[in-house]
C-alpha cells in the first residue's frame, strides 16, 4: 500500500481530535511526572485528583459563579490543597523507609479508593457534563470537517501550561530549588533548602495541575466517579513513554497516545486499544527512562 | 484489688491459650472449621468459598511480593487466565469429552481437564511475561505488570481471535454428574465448596512447601538484600523469574475456582482493579507473614459482608478499605497477622513474669 493511498484516510478532524485528546492527556500526566521527578513518588491518586478538579469546577459553575474560568481556577486550587494535605499527613511519613517507593504506591492507591468513594458520596454515581465556555462554544469548519472550537482552545491551553511550567522551573528561584532538590536531595538540604516544605510545595503544584486538567477537560468529557480510574492508566502510559519525571516528555508522550487513540482504530480494527499498553511494555523494557530526556528534565 | 486479681487470672488464662497455639492444633481447628462450614446456611457457604478463592489469589500474589519484594499490579492477568482456560474448555470441549468418557461422569472430567488447561495456559503466559518483567524493579516492575495486565484486558475485550466473547465473557456451566442414580450438581454450593476447600488447602500446602524449601529461603534472602544475594552467587533474576511463574500458577488455580464460583469468566478479572484486591488483602493481612494474605482475604470479604448489612453504608465499602490500607501502611506495616502475633507475644510475655506475682500486678496497674 503506497503512502498516497493512506493519506486520505487521515482527516483534519482526526488530527484535531487526536491533538485535543493528547492535550487532555498532557494535562493529566504533567503533574504526575513533576511529582515523580522531584519527590520520586508515583502518585496513584493523581487520576482521582483530576476527577476531583472536574467535579469541583462543575459544582462551582452550577452553584456559585457562572464563569467557567473562575470555576476552573477554584477547582485546581481546591485539588492543590487536598494534594498538599495528603502529602503532609501521609506520604511524608514514608520518604525515609527502605521500600518507600512501593509503600507510597500502596498508600496513594488507598487514596484512590477514598477519593472515589467520597466523590460518589457527595455527587452520586451519575455523570455530569458541561458546555464549553461561551467564547469557544462555536463550530469550526476546516478542511471539510467540523468540530467544536474548544478542542482547539484546549490544545492552546495545554501548550500554555507546558510553556508556563517550563518558564517557572527554569526561570524562577523556586524553580531552581526544585531542580536542585530533584537532582540531589541531600546536597540541597545541606545548602539550606527546606526540603520537606519544598516537597509539599511541589506536591501542591502537581495536584493543582491535575485539578486544572480535570477542570479544563470537563467540557469535552462526561464526568463520573469512574473517570479517575480510567485516566490514571492513560497517565501512566504517557509518563512511561515520555519518561517519568520529564515534562517535555509528558507532552510528546501525550500527543503520541492522543494520535494513537484517534487514528489507531482506522488502521487496526482488532486490538487497537491494546497498542498503548504494548507501547508501554516495549518502552519499559528498552528504555525505562522514557523516550525523551531523563529524570528531572 | 479484686480487679487486679481478675486481671491476673485473665492473663494466666491468656498465656495458657497462647502456649497451646501450636501448628498442629491450629491445623485441627482449621480442618474442623472447614468441615463445619459445609453445614452452614447456603449463603455462608458461598461467602466462605469466595473467601477461600480470594485467599488463594492473594497467597499466590504474595509469593512474589512478600518473598521477593516485587509488587505486581497485573496478577489479574493470571486470575483471568485460569478462569478463561476452564470456561473455554467447558464451552468448546464439553461435548467432545462427554463422547469419550460418557455423559454421567463427564462434567467432573471436563472440570478437571479445564482446570489443567487453565493452569497450563497461565504458566504459558507467565513464562515470557515473567521473563520480561523481572528485569525491572520496584515502581517499574509494578508499571510493567500493570501494562501486561491491561494488555490482556484489551485483548480479551476486543477478542481478535474470537475466543473470549468480548465484554460479556464466557458463561461457565458446570453440569451435573450422574453415577448410577446418584446425581451431583458440580456447581451446587456445597459440592463446589468441597472442591474449592480441597483445592485451596492442597495449593496452600504446596506454597508452604515452596516457601520453606531451600528455594524459598533464597527468595527471602533476595528480598532482604538483592545485592548481598548477588554477592553470595545467587542468580537473582532467575529466582525472581521462577517465583513469578509459581506465583502466577497459584493465582491461576484461584482463577479456575473463581470461574466456577461466579459461573462466568469475565474480562473484569484482568483489570488492574482486580489485581488490586490481592494487594489490599495482602497488605491488610501482613505481607511478611505466610498466613497474612489469607487473614487479609478473610477481613476483606467478611468486613465487606458486614458493611453490606447496613444499606446506608453498603455502597461505600471501598472507602473503609482505602482508609484501612492507608492506616496499615503508615502505622502498622505488619498487618493483621502482625497484630495477632503482638497480642500473643504480650500474653506469653506475661507468662514469663508469672513467678513474681507482684511484678505482674504492677504491670497491670501501669497498664490501666
């Protein structure tokens, strides 16, 4: 089969959908990768944080202020506070243990259950949806296909988050502390960095990113208590492929998986949902540090 | 004064009980419980069978986690492997086997053949999956097993080979054995309980033998210090691989039993949330103890059942186990069995103070 016969199969809308799926995945995965890169904690509850961000945003929009952007910020900050509280009360106790990695994974898995049930208790088992904010709530026709403008906006927002985070990590004082602590924790502590406080701060930031991801993705998905369990697995795939701890890796990994989810079913009819897992296995075996950059990039 | 006397008597009684906790008596009590359960009301028989199956699942999982330190989030793959193995044999080979051995005994023979096929299937999957997975450690091992499990889940759901019947799963019909006028429904609660109990006890004994063999000792050495094990000339990778395969096989047996109990082999068995049940049961019970996963499975199923008695709480039982899991890992890593050991040690410890009665009293006074 020649290339020219393959190309027409890929419509513009497939690409846009793939990129917007990728943007959503990036917003889920980037905080997970940040937390792992600095703290060495693989936060199983990150999908729960994402889901919580979506729920809080929906609740604020329908009960408090009818402004999506304000609600999204409130949702993100609320999740940040929850995350910081969990780090401060539970995860902090495990850093010094011999097998801390697995204990952290199990404890954060415990929080998966707690968050899932709490969300179900507060908001019920049904699913909610929300219209995109008015500014972007119109259809775009481009190259013969039509899609909601919010899909494009989400791609822009994901890029903005990536650039903002990169500037924050590389150009600010706090960012330099984060980088320093991530590459050598003991040396940073000796140089006077308050490591425990920094860890809580980074966990807060990572949780805010998860909450923001859930909030911004809310118009493009139905929000139900099962959401957290679904997205955490996608987030694991993305950070493994991009490289645990790498933020640019998370972006590339997310876009790859997004495109795979959008285009995969057109090329392989059976077993298409298995491909991302197969990719994850292969990357773990061949390049456990991920395809892009090493830890701490 | 009188209160202190009672306290002394209680502690003396306690130490007498603790002294009697020998393995033989434990075994005898266990056997008695297993027999008595057979006469319990039908639902209790079902619940106990469920407990036995989950216990074997967790026991198999913990062979890897507790004895080599590798945390798998993908053992649902082997649980499902056993379940689908027997379900597909029952569906596709049942009539063939009936032709060969006669219709009377065929359900039992088919069940045995299916069990063996399930086990062989699980081992056939575990050999390559384990070989690849044990190259990684800690978080990376957890992630690759999770990925293998979800890979299996995807394939079962999408069913490219036309074997697994997609999201509906494969119905398991165990049939009725008919021998000279005596008919026994293999899937009947009490019959199936008997099959499960015998299988689980035999498998547990097998695992116990493995753990206490030279092989098991080497595994424990690897768990304590992989580097030192290497320095002693132990092939760590090979031992981890072998443990992975044995662990998967035990989980596969549990999967075979699960299929018959649930009357269906469903794709949910491969999902990571099923693998997590083994993690929850093992951690709550105490991963460093042989019986930890069994006690954990007991707590898991019976507390879940107890919670389900209260309609207001029924839907939120996961909340309880999430909180319990967090509390155990943070504050009491030894789990429930560790707690029982502590209580026993305290009772036996009081026994040591027995000759000096005054000391015992002081301790009692301090304690209250």
